[in-house]
């Protein structure tokens, strides 16, 4: 199957910049995949996304979407992709509903019902409120559903749950999973490692304009996990723990004795999380 996105030896240098923003980047994104694109600030994520969305020209190498460079698709390209920006960009004097109706009018084909989308993300009661009065989380929900209006085949989502409370973030994540299940392809940029872990089929870590690591979230975590099992148990009413090597665990007499004699409260493998992977790969903290 031909990939939806093919990036090959991609390079880009901003005028007067001392170094390349993108330096020989290579990756592909498959149809129906949620592809996570993670990395520290200045790693080249935004530049890559601008090239793929047709907002930035003059790159070296290739950045093809459905087999063509974005510019080759001309205006048809924006009928097939949807973009949700990290910083909301609405008409603040218009209501939420008026914003959606205006953008829906720009597409020649059929669009979704704006009120149904607003209902889905909990904005129906604010549909006739000017966007200037929306909180950041409300504006982020609005920009997210605006990207869905025309039923795009490919979505570029930049920090889609930023500024949202856990309940609304869950709704957005559920919608992203549903879109993927429908066969839509999603290019997701985020600093929220929990969101990336929950949603992404594969995650690419970007460092200094290159892909430093690319795999499924599970493989990323396993490759950096300690092969030990921690048993948390009660000893005289006090919680204690012991660590055991994972290899040969079934034959470990100490482990079997502890399970048989103690009040075990929890068993955990010492698995890394994506934040651990991020720090290991990039050498930088998320905070």
C-alpha cells in the first residue's frame, strides 16, 4: 500500500539561520495511522508540518502526500486535509457557530452539520456566544471541529487537547480514535506523552531536524524498561516492596515465597513511559 505521507532526505534552512531546521529527515505515514511527531522546541516539528501542509516552500529532498508534493495538488489539497493549530485562530467577533458556518461555506462539497459537531465537544450552549468570550479550552475544541467540517482524509493536529480539562480532552481523544477507525490518517504533534501513548500507532521522536527514534509506543517503552518486577506488599501493616529479575521469575524461590506468605497489594513491571523515552532520546525534559 502506498503511504499517505512520504518524507525522504528532507532538508530546510531558514534565511540567515546558522544551521538547518531540518537535516535529512526520513519517515512514512500509512493510511489510517495515527502518527505521533514528538520532540523538544526547535527540533524541526513545526517546520516539517508547515512543509507538509503547503505553508512553507523551498525545501530540499521530498515531502510527498498521496504521491505528490503539496504544491502540486493546488487548491484541491485543502479539500482533502484538515489542520488544527496549537494557537486558535478564530474570528473573535463572530460566534462559534458563525465561525464554523463561514468556514464550511468555503468548501465546494458537502460539510458536516456545525451544530452536531459543537454538541459533540460540549460547545452547543456556547454556539451563539462570541468567540472572544471563549476560554482557551473552548477555542481549542472549536478549532478542532473546524478541521473536521469537510470530512478530510488527512488531519494535522497540533496539541489538540491543549488547555482542556480531562473530560473534554477525553472527548477529543475519543473522536480522534474514531476518525482513525474510519480510515482517516492523523499526523499528531504533542508534548502530552499520555495522549501520544493512548492514541498513536507509531511515534517519531525528532531531534535537531532528524528522526532520532521511530517505533510503536509499546516498543519504545520496552526498549528502555528495566527487566524487573516490583512486588508491593504489607509487612506488619506497613507497605513494603521488593524487586525481582524478570528473567527466571517463575523459578525464583524468593518471589514464590513472597506471593504465598505476604499480603500482596500490587505487581508492576518496571516499564518506562513515553516521558522517559522522550528524555532518553532527546536529552531534554518536557518541563
